[in-house]
């Protein structure tokens, strides 16, 4: 029998060292936490140029000369807030787009209240989004706008582009769930069994706190323990604390989700996977992805635990467009937008892709219901590439 | 003697006297009524002439009562009446016995149910009591206790009582399901602790124990994360999660319904009133927007 070699002396001395460090850190941390901290988010200047009910349209003030003929509208999800794209100066997708010369608009869905519980996909897509896009078209005197959707906002954008292709020049989808027939993401597994009617009929809207608890439960070890252990280890670092608080502010700044949106999202998407099957109905119209003929750039994260790659990578195979591109980044759901490393790749990639397609057709079509998306698709040589940044 | 045996308390003569005086009373009242009518004041004559049917009904009633009192005063009727009153205590005793038996049976049924609780619990393996105690409790509650909250309520306040019972029942269900759910969430911690003990034991044997506490923490978090991921994909977890959400929704619905009743008596709008109004507003807005778009086109 061998004698166990336990370095008790080393362990004890390390513990003593650690205790000293913790004590010194605690002293500094109290100084940092009591100091004036800059934790403001969404600081890039903008003006609200359109408002309908609780929904606002932000137009970001240009930082440089516009280099694009077509303005870009960003549609965020109804879950959490669009401020994620502009967390702080120097770490902002919005800034990067503006620096590229993009004329940038963004939808702020606001905070739905109980009176908004009856608003469904149709009201958001054929109502608010369509009115906003008409407003931008009118304002810029253009037939089409560029549309970029994020997460559920991406799903809205896909549906919108299939229903109104004559108004969309290029479509960019990021971490957008379109294939719900997968067991890879826990949300997909959990949502299959949820009695959505009971939840919506009882609560009206899906309460944000319930949703947030659900998101935290996706990985409690990291999101409820390790994250705060990390904070305690670095809370003497002012910059770290500021960034951490900014992120906390964004994560828990959660509006309730309108009940009817939640009902249709769960029933038609998570439980029925109707979008890819061209069986989804919005406002009495069938959503046919073959009508989505404009150029499509589809970006998603390899380590996304909310919308796994399997939920995103099917879209390009189902649309009518011949100009599609898939990009899989080695990051997660939020990392694409907030990580400095990926912001350097992500925003310039989108800006460049849009620039390549920012031409004006030789003859401007008269303002009527045209053959949808024909101009953009026909002018480009059909291209289907898949880039995986591994 | 015989007389005393038949009527030891003098009851027959008492009843006889009472019935005779009752008969005289109704006779006098009828006569009085007729006399009064004859001396009616001029200002009441109109009403008399106006409703002769009412007077006839009154006369008939008094006469009926008089004849009934006469008939009852007959000796054979009195003895029958007394016989009946003698049977009264016996009847009451039987009635109360039946009622008590009924209560006894109900109590027995409750005792049976409580003893069955043990039988229900036996179906579970108590050697694993730590793991299934909460699901066992939920099951016992659903099978043995829930019915008490579903006993039909009666009377004017039945609706309110029924709703109060619903709130209590749904609250109990939520608590037991929530305990089951939280217990499931606690399992990865226990498993991680066991795994860590084994791992540290192995490392101690191999002499590769790290001296940095951070390494232990990282190991623990990694194992914990893995255990959670495994748990979250199990059908048991998915089913318990869905059940917890359902019981929460059921409790909220029952609570809201009971609260709405309370609010009904106060001068404030109820949530359902506001919901109705919001729906109407939503539909009107939608119609308005469609018309507006059509006009623009």
C-alpha cells in the first residue's frame, strides 16, 4: 500500500495567500463600487423619427458621410432589448455600422403592457414592421430597404421578406431560428412540452421574469454561480465592474412578451416547425420561403445554446434566393454582438456584403407590386457559399 | 283506572277543551266578520262592493277552520292525535340515529382514506425516499386529499366557497410540484459532490492533488454544468418543468378569479373588464388600420 501524497502544507499556504488576496481585493472593491461608475448603455445619439403605439423607430445620427444608397433597418427580437447592439462606446455594433457609412435605423419594440396581449405576429410584421418600412422608403425615396434581423427579430424579418419581397433589397439574418425540429438546444426540448395556451390564457403576456428565469436555467452553473464568482474575483477592477454592470443592465432589462406572439411562436415554430415547411400563416397569408428571392446573408454562432447552429443553417436551403451565404462564427448567442473580437469580424462583414449589393437597378421599377426581388436576384450571379470561421 | 291508563296526564280533556275553544273562536270570528260588514262605514262600502270574491274566500276559510276544529274535537280524532304524538320521540330518535350513522360513515370514510394514504405511499420505494419523497407527496395529495377541495358546495355562497377551495387546492398542488421541481434542481449538486469526492480521492491516491483552490472550483463547476445538462434533457425534468408551469398558471388563474369576486363589490375596474376593453380597442384599431391602408392605396 502506497502512502497518499497530499501536499497539505502547500494547500494551506495557498489558502492563506488566497485569503490575503481576497482581503486586499475586498478593500479595493468597496472603493470601486462606491466610485462614480459609467454603466450607461445605448449612448450612440439617435432620434426617434416614427412612433406607433409603443413601437418607436430610431434613426442613428451619421458619424461619417453615407456610403450606401439603401438604408438599413435592424429588427431586434421582442425578447430583451435592442440596446445590446450599442452596449458601450467602442464596443458597439451600431458604431461600427455608422463608421462604415450605413444609414442606420433600428426598431425599438418598447415595453408591451397587458393591453398588448392580443398583438400577434400579424400585427408586428404586417402592421408595425410594414408601416416602418413604408416610412423609410418614403423618407429616402427608395423602392426597397436593407433588412437585418436578430434572433426572433430575424424570424420576423424572414417572414416579412417572404410576404413583402418587393420592399426588401437584401436580407441579413443573425442567430435567427428558422428550423425548430432539433433537439440540440434546450429551449427546443423544453418548448415541445409546454402548454402555451394555459400560460397565455392565464398570464396574458409572458412575464419577463419567468422568461429570464428560464434563460438562467439553461445553464445555472455558469449563469447563476460562475458568473458571479468571476465578478467577485475581479470586482476591484473598475473597467471590469462597469462592463459587468452594463451587461447585467441589458440582460435584466426585459419587456414582457405579448401573449399572442408567444402563442404563435411556440405553436407554429417550436411545436409545429411550420416556417421551413411553408405552412406558417401570418395575417391570413401563407409564408412561402420560395418567395424570399433577395440576397440573403445568414450568420450564427457555433456555441449558441439558445439558437443552436442546427436551428439556423437550414434556411439557405429553403429560400428562393440564389445569392445566399452562411457564416458560422465560433462564438455564442450574445458573443457575436458584444465580444470585441467578433465585432471586428461581424459588423465589417455585413457592411461589406451590403456594399457589394448596394447597386441601383438600371431602370427603376414603377411603384407597384413588382415581380418580387427579381432585380436583385437577377443582377447577381447565383452564388451559394458557406464560410465557417473555425 | 282505565281512564287514567288511557290518559294519565289528562291530555285528552285538555286537547278536547282547546279544540272546542278553537271551534268557537272561528265561529265567532265568522259571525263578527258578517256583523262588521253590516255596519260598514260609507267610505268602505266601495271596497266591499268592489271585491265580494275576497269576502267569500274569507268566509269559506273561517268556516273550513271551524269544521276542522269540530272534526278534530271528536274523541276518536283526539286519541289518534295523541297516538301520533306518542310516536314522535321514537321518530326523532330514529332520525337522529340515521343522521349520526351518516356522520359516522363519513368519518369512517375519511379514516379509510387516511389509512389508504399509507397504502398509496407503500407503492413507492422508501429506500429512495430522498429522491422521490416530493413526487410521492404530490401523488398522495392528488389521490387522497384533492377530492376534499372538490366537494360540491351548496347555498347562496357556493360559488365563492368553491373558488376559495380551488385556490387552496391549486396552491397545495403548486407547492408540492414546486418542491418536486426544486428537488430535481438540487440533484446535480449532490451528484457533483459525490463525483468530486471520488475524483479528489483518486488524485490523492495518485499524489496529483492540486495545491490551488481555484483548480478545485473549476473542476466542481465543470462537473456541475455537465450534470445539469444531463438532467435538463431527461424526460423527468422536461415533464416536471411543464407540470410546474401548469400548476403555477392554474394557481394564478384560481387566485385571480377569487380576487375578481372580491373586487366586484369595490368601485374599481377588474382585470377582465380591462382585458375586454383592450380586446375591443385592439379590434377597432385593426379595422381602422386596414381601412386606412385601403384608402391610401
